[in-house]
C-alpha cells in the first residue's frame, strides 16, 4: 500500500466506522463519493477519501463497511487498480462497472433486510439514485454524522494542507513572473500556472483568471480569455489546488503598471477584512461568526448588497477533502437558517478555511483576496504565504 496518510490512521478510521455501526444501531455503512475532479461542484468526494486517502478523479465509487467486511466497489479496472495500490491491504476491492455500483453495494450490505447508514446519496446521478432508493428500503441518512467525524483533523492532514498551500504560492509566483514577459497571453498564463502546480505534485491544479482594466467576473476556460495583456491591465486570479486530496486556494490581484489609488485602497480594505477574520478564528467560538464578520465588513464598504452585486461568490468556506468542507457549509452560508446557529459547529484546532472576501466596486469591477487559514490551539495562522496585497507586475 502507498498512502500519504499513516496506515495506522486509516485503520483507526475503519474502526471508527464500525463503532458508528454499534452506536447508531446499524448493520452496514454505504458511502458514495462523486468524482474528485468535480472539485467545487461536489461535497461527497471526501466520503470515501476520509477512510481510504483516495477518491478517483473522474469516476464515482462506493464503500461498504460491516462488522466483518470492508469493501470498495469501483466502477472499472483502472479505479480498482488505484484503490488496490492505495489501500488493498486494508480493504477488499471489487469492480462492478458504472451501472453495477448500487447492485453490488446492496448485495454486500444485505440492503433488502439490513438497516444501512447511507452517505452521499444526494449526489448520485438520477439513474443511480432511483436504483439506490429501491435497493435500500431501510436506509438511514448519516451524512451529518460522517461530516462531523471529518472535522477532527489529524496532524498528518494538516501537513498535506500545508503542502497544498505551498504549491498554490508557487503557482501564484509563476503567474506573475510569466505575466511580466513582453508577449504574455492570458491563455498561456493559465497553462503555465496549471502546469506549475502539477509539476509540484498537485492532483488538482486549476486557475481562474480575469484580465483587463475592470475585471467583471472570474473566467475558467481559455476560450473566454482576451488575446493579450495590455499595459495598465489587472491580472486577477485564483488557484484551486489539491495535494493528496486536501485542498488549498490563493486569490491575488496583480497590476501591470502602478495601480490606481482607488484600487490600492480597495486592496487594503480586503486585507483588513482578512486579518479581522483570521483574528476571529479562536477555538471554541461558533463557526458561523466567521462568515457574519466578513459579510458585515463587506457591507460596510460595498455599495451593493450580496443580492444586487453584479458578481460575488462566497466570502469563505471550509477546506478539506472537498473544496467546500460539507460539515461547515451550512454554518458558513450567509443565507443560512440562523435559528439553527446554536446547534452549529464550533471552531477547533486543525480546521482549515479559505478566507476570500470579494465584491464589486463601481469603476473597479470585481476585487478579491484569498488565503488559507489554519486554526491552531491558540488562534490561527496563514498557510498561504505569497505576498499579500497588489502585486505590481512591471
């Protein structure tokens, strides 16, 4: 087996799964993971990854745990080989074909007569979901339970986040170094940066990019980008990095030439918001206080509301084996049901957050800054270390 996490830790997690069976009166656990390559579009890829330190990039998979069996059901021979390489000494690995995942998991879990705890069913395709519902008549949803278990972080996981953050920093450095070249183009910049991440070992290495005097949105595809970078343009970008399944992200504003005073002022306010957010990451405090603080600071300086802003994405989110850690997603939503706040998660050491305030300002377009924060025993620290503020390219 070749894993980035200690085998002893994965053995502990398998034991924790079996303890969950006893604690909740279950006969089996069946976890579904969407493809890891969906990144921000999934919150289930970590369901299996938490147990196995691996989830396939482009295919779904299932995991079955009973009192006596621990089986990974892979959709094809390539995924089965990868799982076997990772955890073949800890889990039995079977191949069922994409259409046979549910049937095989159902058979192993004796789903027609056993009480089965299920996680990830909401992210199945419609065809899989229909088969799943009829195959598991006694299923019990355990998504919140498994998501809460994932919030307890081992130091080995922190080390992987730290490495992902280092790769993100290197990608930002490559972006601005290339942007300074006379014939630099946005499309080539995107390719250079994504290659830099992969060359350093990232399993996911993506970049969004927006250039011009007033970047309006974030662009993800090369065909959306302009043909060149002109003097005076902003080069505004964000990485999305995963190393051994653990995510990091960095957002920066670059300026080809001296930035306008208004842009410098906006960048300073973004840093103020980030620093206030970092200071608020105190173990034991409610997680929802983080998003409330950031949103209030944005409201104080932005003429738009969240609903009226021409372009604004989430101001923060948890990072883990999913780009947005599902156990923190509700608490960090500015549109959450606040009557549930008293039952929400509390900050604890080892939690990792992306803090990226962003909003639109008239005459400047979309502005943003983003860094990875780690909650420690006494407060928090930045894991991303690339120079903050506006990066003057020329």
